[in-house]
C-alpha cells in the first residue's frame, strides 16, 4: 500500500475525516521511515565523531613523527629562520622582560640593554605590544585596561597620552624578592610611566644599540579601523627608524592581518612588512602538518606559538619545527620561562624563544657550552 505523506494523518471517506494513525499500513510505513532516518542520523554522527577523533586525538598523537626529512640547515630567504646560524636560537625579551622590571616600561628596556651588559647577557629581540590612545598616540601596553599594571583604572583608548603619563605603571610590579619597589615612598617613577613607541625606538636605536642589530616583535592589540590606523602609524615609524626589515609584526585580529597583506600587495607599504600567523592560520598550518601537506601555501613568514596546550597538541616537536622550516617558515615560541623548555626548544631547532626572564634564558642556553 503506497501512502502519500499527507495521508499519514487523515483521509476523507464519504465526506468524513478519518485519522489513519492506527492503520497497520501506516504504522509499518512510519516505522520504516523512522528506521531509515535513525540510520542516516547515526551514520552522520558516526562520520563526524570519526573526523573529530582523527583530528583531535589520533593525528595529534603522531606529532612527533616526521612528515619531511630532517632539516639540519636552511639556505632560503627567510631571515627569521636562524636555528642553524652561528648564534643559533634567538633570545627575545617578552614585554621587554616583565620578570625583571615592570613590563613594557622604559625601566624594562634599560634592563634589557644596559643592565644586561653588566650582568653578562644579551637580548637579540625586543617584543612589545601597542595600543592607540584617545588622542592618537601609540603606547606600549599588553592589556586593553590599565588596571593590572598601574595604579589607575579604565581602558587605554579612553585616556589621552598626558593622562596616562600621570599613572604609575610600576605600582603592581613585584620583584623576585617579593617586594613592590615602585610603591615605596620616594621611589623614582620616571622610567615606569607609560612609554610611547617613539620614546622606545629613540632609546634603543639612537642610544642603546646604535649598530642596527636589534630585532623587534611588535603586536598591535587594537582591531577594526582603530587597529588599521595604529598599523599605519607603526609602519611610518618603522620606516623612519629603518627597522622594517628587522621587525616581525603580529596581531590576534584577523582583519589587521588581512589589512597588512593588502598594503603589502597594493604598494601602500613600499617595504613589505613580515608578519606572523594569526590564530586561524596557526590552526591551518597545524593541520597541514598533521596531514603532511607540503604543498600548503601561507601568507605569513613566522609562527609565534606556545609549546602546546596543557600537555596536548604538542607544537614543540622537532617534526613540527622541521615541517615549518621545510616550508620556509620560522618558528618562535612564547612564553618560555622554564630553563628546561628553553633547552628543549634549542635542541629541537626552534628559531627564537620569547621569555619574561631573558637573563635566565640566556644562561640556560649556554649551560652546556
């Protein structure tokens, strides 16, 4: 008995509506339909679960297995692949070394440049973050708010530079002895006021490291149109101080990465800006690695990534680093504050580590030399 869909519910007989739900034929047809629907549903669920388990569990467990031959030297044109250079792995002061002095303040940069000489270590790269103030000035700060690092409250974008300069950005800094040196009565706060991009570049390029050897990792925290304006200001400063070819630009904002790519392509940036991978691009690269896709193409030249996530998705294996180098991509890791991790990454061929404690990392890299 073939029953149309609209006849499962009612049929007119002698102008009388009769419900058919109790009809044996209808019950059998409905049962068959439900069986087919369940089979299709479970097939789809099973396929999705397989793909999920494959990509989230099975393949990540193979992360230590090589996808390409071991890369023991590099002869390409990416200057940020440095693992086989004479100096080897580069040392970057994350937020200018926030363990030793208040992060991203002039005090931290002085520590990296001047105190480091006295204490016998060298920083290769300075890493810092930028925000645009209410009056259009680029200032160094990681957070969007000033609360965590200063004695003030509120968002950076709601302050003018002059207003930010009144705050103490060393107020919440606790040194390695557990003290708050910039809360003390009479403490010199001149180097823990908020720093502008120009002030930092003036100091590093014209005073502390005049041989043009310092490299930079600079991240813009703002997004949308504000982030684009910030990027334009940053690019102009990079050209003025002649650091375009010594800087890796980074952002977590996809629209800003896209904007940089467009400016590189259309000639607005007449010197191409090298950028690191955004979040979605890191995922794309990771799955290219897992599947051994050596034909994958990417717009970034540098991966700036953690070693992994809570012990899973290990991004620090030699196999992973070799795959990146095979594709001409440098691998830089944050935030590496354990000496054992420093040594591991050096052994596996990383190009750079970013650390809050560059003094520790420097001597960890040289402990067996």
